[in-house]
């Protein structure tokens, strides 16, 4: 049975922007890169990703961030550092924003995402193939916001993370069943969403 996590209060102390990293070398190779041993030092932004991110920054339509936190994977670090340089800020690594680990599918074709997502739809607690459960991802991602809410006030905070963790976080904050995280529209590379 899939139970939604408690959603965040409707009135937050800070404003949050969620950003998916730019198109990466892993995206270009259609490979799953989800572990720190692979993702921290390799598989950064692709040339396409860098160009798309530069275009996004040139046409920024969202509130200006006052702080930037990011997954410490190379693709999210490079994304966050480009955004930080654009706004004259420092980017701060936050390991809880890392990619969801995909276990046995590490380094394999990204077509295996669909295999995991089909299992997610039946049980957000599953750990088949050694994957990190949806419930675990939701808890750590919500933990980032809870920590920031307890420490900061009136900031505009950009969180740079990965597709699955952001989908799961948004689903949890909407109070929807975690098993439905693939039912919501996906964030495109370099996509930005404002938490309402």
C-alpha cells in the first residue's frame, strides 16, 4: 500500500526553486549513472547541456536565488556552479540531493529506468535490483527543505538535483501517493520549477 508522506506546510519561511541538472554525458550515452563512485568525478555536462544552460541563464524568468545548494555529482555541480557564477553566488554541495541509486542497473542502458518505475507504481518501498526506494528518496529530499526551513528565513534557495529525486520530492510535497511520481510531468534538463 502506498501512503503519501506528510506534505510541507503551505507557508514556508523561504522560497524554493528546483532545478534539474543540464543535459549530461550520461544522458548523451543513454546510461544510468547513479552512484557516487561513478557520478562524483565523471559524467558531467555535455556540450549540449552547457549550451542549453547558458541559454536558460540568459533568459532567466524565475526569482533570483540568494543561495544555491546542489547534489555533489559532477553534472549537478557543474550546473550549480554556472548558475552561481551568473548570479555572483557560491554553490554549496548537499549530498542529500544526490541521484537515486539504481543498484544493479548502474552503468547500464537508461531503458532500465522504466523497469524500476513500473515497480515503483506498485510499491514505493521496494528495493528490487538494489535500487533506492522512492520512500527513502522522498525522506532525504524533504529533509533538505526541513533543515533549511529551521535554519533560514526569507531566502530564495535554488536546489539543483536530478530527475527522479525532484519528481519524487514534488509528488511528496503535493501530498500525492509516492507510487504516482511518474504520473507528473518530468523536468527537462536545466528545467526550473518554483515551489508554490
